[in-house]
C-alpha cells in the first residue's frame, strides 16, 4: 500500500501546494468543536502501526524493525525490540498484537518481513520483561508464503478476537491471482491459534490443505488494517483498492470479497460486497488508501454519546479521519489535515490516538468537556458499635464513569473493598480507633474521602427489665418521683385514662457511655394484636443508692390499650431487652 500510495500522494501534494501553498496545517488537525489534540510522541522513523498493551502502554512499530514504547505519555529511549527486517517498499515491521493472557504470560506478537532470503512475512512471538523483550525469546508462530520481487501489498494488521484466536491480514503481494486461490495465504484474512496451529472450525479446514487451512476469508487486495468491535465482536476490514474504490468490508468467516474480479460495490452473488466504499480521488470524502480502523467503545466514554459504537477510519493520501455509522453504513467527517495517517486506536480513557507517518508522530484527540475527575459528594461518617456488631461506611462520588473504589484502613488498601460501601461484619476491639477512607478514581484522576473513625466498645450484657419473681410482669412505678425512702413497687398501674402520661421502668445492664444520653435507649410496647407502639424515652438514670439499677421514664401514647397486658421492651444501641408485661387500668 504505502509505496504506490506515497507516489500518488506526492503527485496530489504537489497539486495542492501549487493551488493553496499548504496541504497539512503545521499546527495540527482540524477537529470538530470541543475537541483538542496533543502530540504524544514525535521523531518516529517511518511508523507503520501501533497498539495498546493491556497495561496502557502504547507500542509503535517502525518500518525499519524497531518496536518503540510510549509509557505514561513519554517515548522511552530504548526500543522494546529490534527485528532484522527487509524494509524496502512496503515491507518491514508492520503489525503487533498482545496475547489475551498478557498479564500472566507477557506474550507480544509481531508481523514483519524477514531480512534474509527467502523473503517472506512472518508472525513471531516475544516475551516481555518490563519495557524490553527477553533476549532470544522469539518463537516463530507462522511463516507466510515466499514473496515475489514486488515489495508492496503486505497487509500486516493483527488482532485477537473474542474467541481467543489470532486474526491476521495479509496482502496479495501485488499479484491479484493470489487473492482467489486457497493454495496460498496471500490476499486473505487468517485465523490461527496462539501457537500457530489451525483451529478445526476454520471455514476451509476441510477444503484447503496444510497451513492454508488457516484461511478465514479471501478475495482481498491489501487489507492493511481491520478492527473488532469490543462489544459485539463484529469485524470491519479496510481493503485498499486499485483504480476506483476503497472498501470497508464486513468480516464474516468464509467470505470471498471479490478481488480482482470486482472492486467496490457489486451485485455479483458470488462475492460479498463492501458495506461502505469511497472513490479514489484525494478530497474531503475520497482518497487513495484506506488506513486505520477503530470502533469507539472505550471503557470510559469521553466523547459525546453520539460517537459510541461508531467506526473511525482514515485515508493515507487525503489526510482525513471519518466516521462510519454501522447501523446504516453512512459516513461523516471528523478530522482533516493529518499528515498520512496509517493507524487509529481508541484508548481505555476514551481518547482517540492516530499515527501520522508523514511527520513521524503519535497524536491524541480528546474531548475535555467530558473529562470529569471524581469528586466526593458524601463522605463516610464515624461509627460507634459494640464488640461483635456490624459497622458500615458509605461514600458517594460523581465524575466520568466508570468510577472505581478502594477502601483503606489507616492508609492501607483493604483487599476486595472495591464498592461505594464497606462493611465490617463483626467488629472487634482490635478495630477500635481505626480510620477508614475511600479512594475514588477514574481515567481523569482520583480523590480521597475524609477519614471516618470506628469506635468499638466492650460488648455488655443485653439490658433486662425487672419483673415479678416467676412471672413476666414488669415492676414499675405509677409516679415519676423517686425518693431515697422505701417506695411502692407495683406490677399493675392504676392510672386513669387522662393520667397516663409517664411511667417508670426498672432495668439492669443499661450503661451509658461518656457523652451519651437517653437518645441511645428506645422503648416500645406490643399489644395482644401485635400492634407496636413507640414509647418516647424521657429520662435514663441510676436509682439513688442503687447504682446497679437504672430507672427509665417513658411516655405512654394515648392510643395504648387499657385493661389488657402489653409487652414492653428496651433497646440499647441495637441490643433488645426482654419483654415485660404491663397492665394499665
């Protein structure tokens, strides 16, 4: 693709310069309102492709054989690896993919042209050790067919599908007849296992032979790039045309896309025509070589919602990026004035990256209006519980989604505490005084909540209301005046209806902590119909000269039934007492 297209690009650029004096603005691409771009890295010598590693590093292939790494926005000085390659014409280091289990096996796959005869394109696997490949770790996964003297139409894009198989785009080496035969791998989309073996469910497994059973689709001229939609697994293939059309094809197993019999839209039932095609003339909607290809389905949606699910594609000669709507196969403009885009990638944070071969640089396109860092809207509150009880801390935050949560205790991350709520199911005295906070993060920043302190008190026995011996009838007073002299304790309250205002109950194991008041004690009554009445607690204190005994004054509601037993109970910090019978006449 690149050699012939560069020739056509030079001719179109000369014409452009004669008319306007400039073709690609030196101050960057022209973008829709609200979008901005920044250069991530420059000084890249003839870049061809790029891909994000699962850990967020961006790897960039250089045609001469270097694989460069951009880490935290900085181009590292030492290449990840250097392969010996033939970089004449369109040959060289052309593609990269990361194993689905990269975090455990560190496998990196590359597509390059061998530097020694016989010249052929090769897929090899290397092992990563940090930012460098392990020396002598190359394993050849697949050798493609020997190349002719033509140095163009090599393809080179590689991606893993949702099925865990490696898909590879291969050009027809400038020999159109290669595309329609199952006797070689040229002009095809291939599908292989990670070790280079051929899956038995490939469409031509039983009709092709040997390594050619890896053919998944054919009839392509130079499928320089393709992409999978992350959500559905749908594949779009960008096939560079010859004379009239550039194509976007729906990648479907067993398909024949028609080259060289047909180019562009077709009604021939033997071939699968493109879902979208544009003419070969450098212009706002035309061009000479379709490149790049990326669906906008990032983990974090940064662009306006109308972009979600859209397919970005670029043209090498016209220097634009356009959008295809997969729902109706119509295209619209996005960016212009780019110096020979060859690849597009969408980052996890929703930014669009493009690789501009004409200036040897990587650019990042962002939509700042949707880049909202997290902000805490509700901080966790201090908790005080008795030993053995449950304590729960909550936080609320806003910001661009997805938000991630990490709870910490005394500044140390808590394993598996990754939601907006954190619960200690059984508090212990060892938890007393611990400080809890939550760190909330997204693609645009992180923020820590204020700390909440956990107070854990010694577990005390449950409160107990005093009752008559051998009965459940409460001992109470129908007067709220407590004197040191002997006082009459009763089990039946002789209050007339208009006098039933307050009653004094007696309990043990009701101990108030320093700073607490009667609000930590609640009372309720249950009648014979199991109706529950809340009894306001007006006073809690020790009985004079009887420090082990607590007096609790409650107010009786007017609708409490009389001439029948009701069951009264207390609750202290979530611990409920026994039920005691009271009868009001």
